[in-house]
C-alpha cells in the first residue's frame, strides 16, 4: 500500500471540465498559479454490462460499438448542429426553437436511436436523469457545446484534476487570501454562530469571538437553516490495477446511465491514481457514487463496484443532501448546498454563482477586473 504520505484521498472527488465555469472562476481569481492540473485520460459510458469509450475523435466514432453505422452518421449531424449553434444568431437554429423545442423533439428531428440519445444525454451533456428530455433543448445544446469545447483542448477527455488532489484548492486559496490581508484559522471548531435580531454578528471558537457582517458556510454548521432533499452514497475503493475495458487508463470517468439499471438517477465512477500523485506507485483510487433511491443504498452501487473488481479495500459513506431554506439575505448567513453525486463540478458551479449573486447582488465573472492585492507595507 506504500507510505501514508504518498496518499491524498479526496472524500468527494470531482473532475473539472476544461472549459467549464469553475476553471474560468479559478483563472479569474488567479489562484491557478498555485495549482497544477492534469488531464483525465478517458471518458466512458456503461452499456449492456460493458464499459465503452465515449467517442473523442472521428476515429473513435468510426470504431465505436456504442452505436450502429447509421446512428453514427446521425450522431455526427447532431454534434455538428450543436457546434454551429449560436443563441445570438437565429439563422443557426435551423427551424429549432431552443427555448420551446424539447430535447426529446430535437433528438427526434435527427432521428436518433435510444442508444445515441443515452450517450449524448448522459455521457456528453452530463444530465443525471432523463427529466431533461422534456425540457427546452437550449440547455442540452449548451452542455454538448461545453463538453465539445473542453474535449478540443486536450483530445483524450474533457476533464481535468489537480495534481495531489482537490486539497490543493483550499491550500491555493489560503495563499491567495494572504495577499489580500485575509487570515485562515485551521483546525478550529465553531462553537457558536452569534446572532443579534436575526442577523449574524460573530462566530465563537474556543472561547474567542470573531466578528463579521456576513457568514458563508456549508450546511453542517447551520442545521436549522437547511432542509434534506435526499441522500448520496459514496464508496471509495483502493485498487492495484486499472479498471477493465478502459484501455489501461490511469484515470477516467465512467457513467452508468439510469436506464441501464432501471433507476431514476445515474451512477458515477471516478478513477484517479499515482499518475496524479494521489496514491502510491501502481495504486488507484476509484469512487462510486449515486443518489440513494432505496433503504439499501450499497446494493444500488453494486453494479459500479462489480466493474472495479478485485477491490483491495473499500470505504462506504451515506450522507444527506441538504439545501438552504432561504436566500440568507435577512440573516446574512449564506449557506451552500451539499455536494451531489455527480463526478464533476458543473452543478457545484451553479451553486457558486448563486451564492455570489445572493451575497453581492452581482454576477460572478460579469467583468474581468479584480481588486488589487493587499500588501501590509503599503497600508
């Protein structure tokens, strides 16, 4: 198993889309100068009991057994339509009304079979359930475009992951915070959130008061400010081999679409390894996650675990999905949502943007200007 210092196991591993909002946010803050990213080697989807590569090139499409010959032609046509689609120019709509035409109708216009619909909807557009089919197609087109743009940057897959794991993110922001005169207090428990007339005034920790006008926190700090909307199961597995049928990939994402297992939500598998400096040499960390739908969630992820065998060791956790009860403007306590089951950060990006909007009343990334960093010698 190697030395303990060689392991950096993220409890909730998630990948970045190379052209996604979170990467743009990180670049905007310039925290990326403290981070190193490495591309994930492959993107895969589960079909009929087997793992298949999501086509990343024209050659991949031609040789893929995910779809038949005629479906491949239709697949290319839809991808080309999405590539040329521009919301600002109606001439690119080709009789599709993006805010009215449903995704199901869009797929029907291209005469897509169920197999192709599943690949596009779940492995490319990254929808977690089939509810998107009856929603306006503009969101799916945006998602397809995002996936394609991200893929074009790195060719093998659209996903990135930090070298040494996600723990590098808070470390990078701690360094960045110091530039602006900020202070990090690590390894300290929050004893109490002090309120006055329904508004936050301070945080009490180890007998000391730290005064504030606004407080940003996750649901675990304010159980009375959140409500439960579901549960998520995650199983972290330690392996000494790459996952079968992934072309010996040192890192990858595998999505099991809901329809393959008669479920309401997808199952996600993320795999990282020593190649990202998160495990000992020759070791792999695979995490299987999904939204729990029954009272026995571990049985629900068994199809994902079966793909990883043999497993050296596994760690199972089931956590509640919590969301804030209100927008926090009255109390000035702004609460994020719990992390969902997906193996990418796109839904968390929506939460980040919403938090920023609630806190500042402005849109994140609206402009490119940033505040000047703080230097104690000048002030």
